[in-house]
C-alpha cells in the first residue's frame, strides 16, 4: 500500500514491529509535501476520498471544529490536521494559484 499523494510505501504489520510509527510518519509527509489543497474557502468538511487536502476556512463545523487555518488531510479513518509553518507553499486548486503560507491569508 502507498500513501495517496506522494506514494510513500506503507509497511505491513509483518514487515516491522514499528510499522505504526513509520506509517504515521509517511502519512504526515504525504499530507504536507508537494502541498496542493482543493480549496481554502470551506468551513464544513466535504465528502471526499482519502488523501484530499484543504485549508480550513474561518468558522469551521463538524469534524473541522477548532481547526481554522489548518491543513485538513483526509485519512481512511477521518481527518488529520497540520498547522502551516512559515514558508509553506500550497497550490490552491479552485483558485488556480500558489500561495506562500496560505493559511495565514485569512483575517484573524
């Protein structure tokens, strides 16, 4: 099995006793490396496939509550969130533009 975005290999349980930690690390890398988000204007989580990424808009609802301005990454079991750091670059698909540290462009 591979991660959905940058195709890092995931290990099976029989390959390593530390497979859970390695797979968590692979998923974290897959969430933020070569960052392309579908949108930064949604505050309600959409129904999407694993691997989809969004920048959560202000006033989030549902599974996104408490994660405004975070990168939301759809996993097999729900959503994972990453806080953007200075210098991160994301391509925002629905706007067709690159944005440096895109999440901070929202008003506070």
